[in-house]
């Protein structure tokens, strides 16, 4: 099905990359210019926050006007692919062999596309697929299976993404771990500053790395430092408010009162919004599937320390057939009733069946265990169906992970604690449901975030909905004064029937999950010495392209070689479009990085090479975003090979090497409402990087593996800071040299 030399230990990252273990490669996506996820949000107003007008276009009114995803020109795709191989070939072969190796790949491509060649046959087969696809040749038929549903690795860390909510003004400050040194500061960061910090104030960088002498921080044993407590009243109120805001959004969506996404380039596809709520991924043998979307469902799933409840948060459907959300106060009363019931059950000695941890397991294991549950009792089918059809899963955790002070000037203790709880939780991934399209978790101090199952929707869409949810802080006037009373109406317990086999599976799965969690080296870097505004005004570059060059430089500083790099390009300008790939490692970016490592190169030359690298990146972004990328195209051609068919183009080791996304990246939005974001590294010796490029602050979510002695998230953060600092010096130095010549 898509053979590849990728080793079985491969992990996958978040923003639609396709990396496959054992037999298949997983694929990728990301942009700048008009169509990168980050630039999309900068170029258009926030649709959901605009006041609804009767004469405004309906949410899905542009769908019939969108063009179809094209089948790219064969020769142009091969041309782009060959050009991308330059840095990899240069690094793989010595100077004497390089010309012959370059020529060999040109001959592969020439033979592939020649009259009567297999490439032309595959191109026609792909056109036939397009002809029979209702909306989109890639996403109607190929993408879900190749990128997600046939991939059997655990969703935990490997595939699910995470997004950290900025605190509500009423949220208490997170606790500090007991026994921590009082001499170390624990900053409470501002997620949306109005100006940049002064140059050099960030600290950290190469000097800090040198001082560590290779000894970097290991994993935190959160289970040993967390203070257990019961669900707080504020936690319930905060959760009720968030639930109400999500419910409001779904109602507006069903009434088509959300202004369609668009930019100067034109309208965007809105299909993914219809796959965000009331849907779950269902484990099945060999390939998973989606549950049927139930937009008339009036409930959400509430998990309280693994006790599970169905809570109605909508009124019954009106004549229009669109359920209206209940008031925040009514939702709070129902949440409180469920929390009181869970506490009574816990205090009475009833242990919650931790079925949720099984959803984080390898997909074949979860398939087997889910089927066993279904055979035990019809009650289990009812519970599973209720979870699948619910609006979202909302988890109330009986703790707030503490901040652990650090001597590292780049570490943000409270944010890193939030990363761990949002990405996985603790105790073997308890109190989570990893199959759900959207899960929201709330700690006892109200700190919250989203974890998303990536196959139905790319993280950009939930981030937009998250902006809507967080646009209004908790309005205390919409709740009853004092502590809300509970109610016996509108909620019910969701119970399980289990046996000894399931109990053993839960324990074994928790242990496997914990190994994945302990191995995940996830952290946030906030770079506040300049952001997108400085990059545009002073560096005079596209912010996304500039950040990608910084990551290229940081990677080389960290690893000492160049690697294939994946960035997500949004193809939402096309009907049912999702993503394609921007190969950020280019000949131009390689030349820029080399110049930064050469002390003899002056700032003017370096700036010129930076500009060329950014221009090349912008071009690749436009191509991929307009449906003319070559990675998805070549993948579509390759999967149409039939038994006995092959070609050197695909069998070439360099073809596979050019897709070893050890640096897997994606830009999201300006991120003022968020504390950070992230996804897992695509390779065990690589980094997964999701970033939020704000006007004065850039937030990098970085993940790698503690088990790999070649990588360190902590070290890489300092290498990014060093790269950004040096690039500022280049831009300002080149400007000074230009003035001097005048």
C-alpha cells in the first residue's frame, strides 16, 4: 500500500503529516503568503466574532463556488521534486559522485514521464479517480486511510494535537510544587503582549547550552508532585461556561450564522467545521472509521476522575430543528449534580472503570478490547454510542499540576505543566477519551485546554472555534449568586459492564501509556524579543518564511546536518481541501544556513541569502496552497501502482529519505488567546514544532523523545533563541551596511 523503509518505531505528528510504521509512509502539510494556516488568520477578520447580519452570506454558501483540487501537471511535479532533492543529495554523496547522482534522479524522472512510461499511466488513473470523486480526489478517497485510519500506533502523543487556553481573569494562579526552591522565579506569562521585550532580555542561547555541558533536564514524575483534591466550584463554573460557548458555536453553525472564512485570495472551504462536533473515531480491524455525525444530539460527555456522565446542555430541537444551548447557570447545575454523584460514589468505595485509557492504546488492541466490551453487555454499546454522538468530551481533573521552578531562563513552569495535562494527562492517561474529535480538560484552578483527534479535522479549525470560546471571559452575572445548587434533571450516569480480562487490559494499557507519556519531551518556548510585526517592518520578510529559516538554522546548530522538513500548507481554497506539504529544506535555505555558519560572510550577503530563501519558501507555499504541490501528487500516483508494477523513482532510497520529516512543523495563528500548542515528533530522533506567530511574541510548541540521545527539547529551544537572535543581527547589520554605502 505505500511501501517505505521507515522503521517500526516511527511516530506521527499533528498537522496532517503522513508517516507510517513498517510498511507505509505518513504524509504532511503547512504555508505562508496567502494560504498558510498562520497567515490565514492574520489576513482575515475573525468571522465568529462578527455581529450576525441578516444579509450576510450563510456559512456554507460558498461551497458550490469553490474549485476542485486539481490533479497537478506531471512534469511540473517532477521538476519541483527534483529541485527539492538538491540539499539531500549534496549531503548524502561526496563531491565526486554528486553530479552522477543528480543525473541519475533526472533520468528516473525522465523515464517515469516519457511517452509510454508508467508515470503517464498513473497520471491517467489519478484523473479517473478525480472523475469519480464527488468533491476531491485526495480527501474523498485516499487521505483518511493513508494518513490516519490504517495507521495502528497509539493516538496518545503520536497523532492527537493539543492547544492550551489562556487563563480566565478569575483563574487562581497555579500552585508551586512543594519543596521547590524559593530562590527560583516562577513567572506568570502574558499570552498577548502589546509590545516586544527589549533586545537581549530573553537570555539563554548558545552560552547557556555550553554551560550545561550536555546535561539537560529529564522527565518530570508528575504523579509524585501533584496534590490530589476534589473538583472545585470554580472548576465547575469555568467548565460550564466553556461548554456553553462551544454549544453556542454549534447552534450558530447549524443555523449557518457563521460568516464563511475568506481572505483576499477568495473564500475557503468550510466542510471541516461539520466534522468537529458529535463525532468520534471508531477502532476497527485494519482501518478505523468515523461514527455518524449527530447534530441533533443535545448532550456532552462529562468525565469526572473517570466516572462518565451524559449531560444535556441543549434544549430539545426547535421547529427549525436546531437545538438551542441552555443557560450557563443550568449547565452548571447539571455539572454540579454529576460531580456530587461522582463524589458520593467515590466516597462509598465504588471504583470508576478506567475504560478511557484503552482509547490511547495501539489501535488493534483497542479494537479487540472494544469488541470484547460490546459482547459483555448491551449497556456498553449504549455508553459507547452516547460518547460518540456527544458534542465533545469534557474532563474535570481532580488536581492542578504544579509549577516546578527551574534555573532555565526559557522554561515557563506553569505552561509546561499545562502542556502535560492537555497533551496526555497523568496516571497512564486517565480521565481522557482519545477517540473524540474534540476533548476539553479543566483542572481544579480552571486552567483548560483542548486535545484533538486529528483525522476528522485539522487543528486550525478547532483553534478558530477556540478563539470564539475564549473571546468572552466567564460572566459571573449569568450564574446564580453564590454556589449553584445541583439538579436531578438533564444528566445520567454512563456505566460499564467489565470482567477480569478488561480489568487486566486496563492495567496493562496504563503502563504502556505511561511509557509514552514519560518519553514525551514536550515544552513551550516563548520568544518575546520580536514577533511578526518586526519581521515584516524591519526584516521585511514574510513572518512564516522567516520563522522557517530560523528553524533550519536552529536544526543545523542542534544536529550538525540538514534534514527533510515538513510544513503544512492549507488547501482550503479548494472544495473539501485540507493540506499539502511545503518542503522547507530548499537549496536556498541551505545556502542561507551555510552563510550563517561562515564567519567570513558579511551581513549584507547573509541578508540577501535570507531574502532568497524566504522568496523560495513563499513560492512553494503558493504552489502547495493552490493545489499544485508535488508530495500529495506523487503519493497519489504511487498508490495507483498495481501488482507487478514499480519504478525506480519510487524505489529510490532518496525518495524515502526526502520524506524523513525529522523536522515536522506547522504554523497556526497569532495565538493571543492561547498559551501554546503542539504535536508529537514525526520521527524518534526528530522534533515536532507547532508555532503561534503573534505581533510581538512567537510561541513554539516543541516535542521530542527523552529516549533519544540525539535530541533534547530543552537544548533545541536555546538553539532557536540563538538563531532568532543572530538573524536579527543580520537584518539590522545589513541595514547599517546599506546606510553606510549611501
